[in-house]
């Protein structure tokens, strides 16, 4: 009697699994991704057309309904294929109830060499049964587009940097020399001619203005042609630009770094550095600040770069310039948006804080 009950229960489960597989088959067939539905022991219940076409084309019959996906992964893992080793371990953890989700971005091998894929395992419950949904995406075109986008951004930033450097050299080599000549002529005028007190005062004021303009040009030229990010690395380059800025402007400037500064994505480093460059220039030209603080915070997968000053406040600075673009905010936002970052503005008392937030390593995956 017990044997008959067990056989009946097994038959009932088989019928339910078959009915469920048929229902799921209709749901997943038209999806463009490769989709496979497993029971809790990784037995393959249903696959969609995209999955079937792929495995039949390449002869992977063991990955069709009736097979076991864990065994399929174990076979590939035996040959040392790392993605298969990780997938097999994840399936075992899901079978044991230790995990409900897993994903991996990996490079294909053999027939798929040179292509990038993402595979996702997710535990789902359907009609009271615990199943595992496997979804496989071909990311090759997306990765190539992302790579092309990053290369284009870097090329644009390099062109902008080259133009700034050219302008900085022109200011230093021509305009600065002209101001020096004007200062010498004013000194000669004051000492070589008998001038009334009013004229002497006027010449003194003109010399002060020339000195101020000279200092302004030195500061702008330095910020347009700052230390090399590529040669120094982000931390050293930021420290150098802040110290140089303080010497040339007379402002109190400091830099702090919180967290482990592991190698960041080169595009993100470039954006952070250019934002520092733009922000220092803005403070010098618009904020009337006496103190500026730069803080680079690394929090797990997110980078926060903060520039805070004790100036007149952003609202008044923008009003004085009549447009936000006059303070370089549009340029900062554009740089950040290209890499999925954002710019936040906080009014301080006194002053302003600009916060650039970037998710580091968004192009990778585990």
C-alpha cells in the first residue's frame, strides 16, 4: 500500500511538472534572451526557442529538457572552465537553499571566443514549487558600445584638455609678458618724471591692478595646464593641483581622501580630476571665498568627490553671472552624466558644496 502511495505521489509530481513546463514554455518562447527553467535539483524542465537554437547549433544536447544543467556545468568545469566552475557551485548553493540569486559576466570560449555574456540564476516559486530560472544574455554589442562610449569620452576630454593647455600657454607666454612690460613702463614713468601726488597715486593704483591681473593670469594658466594625471595618479595629481592653487591664489586649500584609493576606472579618474580643475577655477573667479576644502570619499562601489568653500554662495554667484553655465556647472553635469554619475549642490552657511557621485566599476560584474 505504501509503495503504491509513493508511486502515485511520484506520478502526480511528474504530471504537475509536465503541466508547469508546458505553461512556462508558452511564456518564455518568444523572449529574445536564452531562457531555461530548472527544477530544484537543476533538472531542465523547459527552454525557449533562443536557448534551443543555440544549444542545437553547437551540439550541447545535454542542455535541453530531460537533461540536468548542473551536470552540464560540471562537465565543462572538469575541463577547467572557470565560469562553469562558478555556475556549478552557485547551483549547489541554490539547491541547498543558501542562495536565491546569482549572476556572472564572463567571456566565452571556443565557438564564443571574443564574445561577452551575462548569466543569471534566480529562484522562483510557481504553484508552490521552487524552481530556478536561468537567463543568458549576449552582452557583446553592449560592451562594445560602452567601450566605444568611454573611448569617445576620453578623446573629447583629451581635446578639451589640450585646448585648455594651449590657452594657458598663450596667457603665460604673451599676455603675461605684456603685463610685465606695462608694469615696468609704469615704474619708469613714476621714477623718471616729476608727477603730482594725484598722478603718483594713479600710477600706484595702476601698478596694483597690473600685479593683480598678472596673478590672475598665473592662476588661470596653472588651472588650464595642471600637473599630469597620467604621470602622477589621481591622489598625487589632486594634491599637487590643490597645493599649486593655494600658492598662486593665496586661498587656504586642503585635500582629504577617505577610504582605500584602489585603481579606479580611468574615465572616472579623469572626470574627477577635471571637476576639481573646474571647481577650483570657479571658486577663484566667482565665490569670493577665503577657504576651500576638497574631499574624496570612497564608499564600497560609490565615489563621492566634494568641493566646499566659504564664499558668497552659489545662488548669488549664478545671479552675478546671469546663467548657470557661467559657473561651469553645465560642463560638470555633462561630464558626470556621460559615466552615469550625478552632481548635487548644497548651500552652506556660508558657501557652497558641490558633490559629484560616481558608481565605480559599473562596467564590470560578478
